[in-house]
C-alpha cells in the first residue's frame, strides 16, 4: 500500500508539502532560532593542508540539487530524442506558452520593484514547480486528461531549461577563469569518454564530482553541471537485436530456471533499455522523496509572526512575487498558448479545450523549488529574502486554489461530461431509441423488474463516481435490478476512452467484459496503451485483435445513444425512460423502488 502511494504524483507532492510545513513550524516554533543556526553549520572534507567546506544549506542547494537538475537534463535528452519534443508542431505551443509564462511574471514583478532594492529578484516568479503542479493535477484527477498532463510537462521542461539559462546568465556573481578552464577540460574529458563509448560508472562519477567542484569554484552555479551531464547521457530506443536477445534470455530462464539464467536474463533486459531511462528510474524516487523535500526543509522556513506578515503585505517584493505567480503566470501562459494557435504555428495534443488549458495555466503559477532557489541567489538582505519567500508561498497557494476553481467551474456543471458541440438547451428524447437486446452487455438477472441502461465513457470522472453507486444498487436489489452498459466515448474530452472501450470489447470476446469494465473504472487515471495492455494480460485477453469489429460495435452504441438524445456521460435510462434527477444512491434507490413497486 505504501509503495503504491509513493509511486503517485500525489505521494511525492505530499512528502514535499510535509517538508514545507515542517520547515515553517520549525522556523516559527520557540526553537525558531535553531533553524538558521542548523542550516549554517559548516561541513567539509580536508586532506593535509587542503580543505573544502560549505554550510549545510549550500551542500543541499549546490550539491544535492545538482542531482535534481541532472534528472531534468535526463528528461530533456529523452524528450528531444524519443519523446514529446521530437514533434515541432507539438513543441511550439507549450514552448511559447512557457516563454510567455516567464516574461509576463518578470514584467509584473518589475512593475512593483523596478529601480528598488528588490529589482534583482525578477527571476523569482518565472519558474513553475513541476512536482507541485503534478500533485495538484493528481488531485484534480480525471478532469485533467493525459494530453493536458503532457502539455504541462512539456511546458515545464522548457520552463526549467530557460530558468537554468537565466540562473547562469543573470545570477552568477563573479567568474574565476582558471577554475572555469578546469571545468571545461573535465567536461571535455567526459564527452570524450562518451564518444569512445567507455561506459565505466566510476570514471564518470570521479570526473563528474571534479567537474562539480571546479564549477563551484568558478563562480557559475554548479547545478548547471547537473543539467549538462544529464543531457550528455546516452538515450536510445530499444533495438530489435537487443529485444530479441532479451527475449531469448527470458525464454531460457523460463524453460530452465537457475540463478545464472536469471542473472543473464536480467542483464539482457537491462541492456535493452538506455542508460538514460535506467538512471531516471533509479534516481527519480531519491529526487522526489528525499532531495527536493530536504531542499524545502532547508529553504522554506520563514518567520510568519504579525510583524513579518504586516511588512509583507506592503512589501513590493512579496506583492511582486505573489502577483507574478498568480496573475503573471496565468496571463503569460494563456497568451502564449493563444498566439501560436491563432497563427497556426503549432497544435495541441488530444483536442484539449480552453477550460482545461486555463486550469493548467492557473496551477502553473505554483512556483516553489526553483523560485526558492533563485531567492537564495538574488537576495543577501535577510528581510527581503524572507519577504520573497512569503510571496512565493502566498502566490503558489492562490494559484493552486485558482486552478482548482477553474477546473471545478469548467467540468462540474451538472455532473455530466459533455463535448463542446453539445447543445444543453435542445429538447431531448425521453425514451430509449433501441431496446435492450442480445448484443448488449448485461449484468444481472434477465427477469429483473428494473433495467438501467448507462451510456458511459471509461475516462469520464462522473461515470467513475457513478460506478460504485450502480454496484451498490445491484447489491441492494440483487433480483430486481440489471445493468446494461453502452459505449459513448467523448473523444474530444477523453482521448483514452475509445481505446479503453476497444479493450473492453476484446475482453467481451473472452466472456470477461464486466471484469475489464471494473478494472478500467478502478484505474481511470491510468489508461495509456501500456496500461490497457497490462490489464488485458491480467485477464488473458488479446487487446488489439478484431479491432474493426469492436470499433463497429462501439459505433452502434454511439449511434443508438445519439438517437436517444445522449449528449454527455453518464446518461441513464431506467426501464427505457431517461433519468432526469441526480445520480446519487438515494435518488436512484427511490427511482428503483417506484419501478419495482406493484402497479
């Protein structure tokens, strides 16, 4: 249970949030003075007369966070070569949106601080915190479809790269050229090892650590080392040859299990996957659950007494940061999305609609990790430093609330998902156009007094909420209620719904429709092709066989739905008549009681 929790975005965000709260409680406790004292504790290494020392906060900010930025470099490298960033038309919109989401917040901040002592903090509100944004989207759930998540992840990658460039160009105090030349030589040595295809981890670790020290001494922020090394890590798609070797090794282990065969199978399977992906898999939990939370613990602590909060309310730095995140990000990303779409420079993935995009733009105003990072670089005055932190906390909290409100207003109208072309004012038929027949997917006794026909969509959040209600009705009236499911995937809102319907029909070929139906509703947020294939394997189903027949079967359901006036999901018909009321258990139970009562 714990492992499943930690694998989710909500899990990693909860750990980060807990670390932030702990830092605030520590800084505002009776022992608040120990917060700064602890993080300023010096720690280092020495050998003879040579020594190297930093305080604990700088070990976290300059050392551990290098691993965080190394992961960003790995992700950038992967996406450019194999992922989202290969398609220029898909990159254009989120890239320009990311640029708008940096320029406008910086401008908003400078409106309040230009020429003042806090002017150098214009970089604080420019960066989106990917971890917190993903956590909020996890809470939003099925209202945030996979295409929106992909759009925001692409935006966040571009945002991170631009933020790193800004740190390098504008937040570097002074340059030590001998150390810089040493760093360049070490980087060249790493590139040479890569070119020679020498893949010895100890060599890279030693050279990487030396490069980090040299970069730190040069005056350039060492986190740049992380992103540079991440980009250099080799990434490739598995070749047919390596996949064949891996398959043969696994087959050999299956036929003659032994420790040696197991080791060889594991080695071959591992080599089929690029070093980039293996490193991401190994380092991501450490970054999400250790490094970033420790960074939050070391940097988020700020005194929140009455005097500090009163000063922050009138502080141009705090106001500029908060409004930069709340207003600047929302306006900048929205405008940066509209412009390339208006002029045809790019396209959106998965037919996203503006309600989803505006919600995504709002939550992108959550700026935390990189924002705190830049605060530490931009301000030496502890008072301004703390005011900027308060601005980050306030702006991020308000952005999360604004995003939640937009998602709720956009998608909670009436508890039904409807496509953009739906016409809510039209007069809809009350009767089911096509009676239940042998082709239907039926659950329950054939002689039941009440037949509930649901037109549903496996990705629709409201169908997901209705699913346990209908199951409770079946348990409550086992002899009197039967359920009929008809497909009505809303492709413009839910791009994964149609593939999920196809897989459910493949399961129906094996007599396991309702088992797959339950699995799909229990895992609504995980409906990628890989997820669907996994569920099919669990039920011993061939998911992509007879696809034309399954598509035709789904199309017949959709046609009957349109003829019956279905315009959104879920839509219910009870004994052939449209259900007009709420979809809660009490309302539906009353409707069933009326229909089963003797006339």
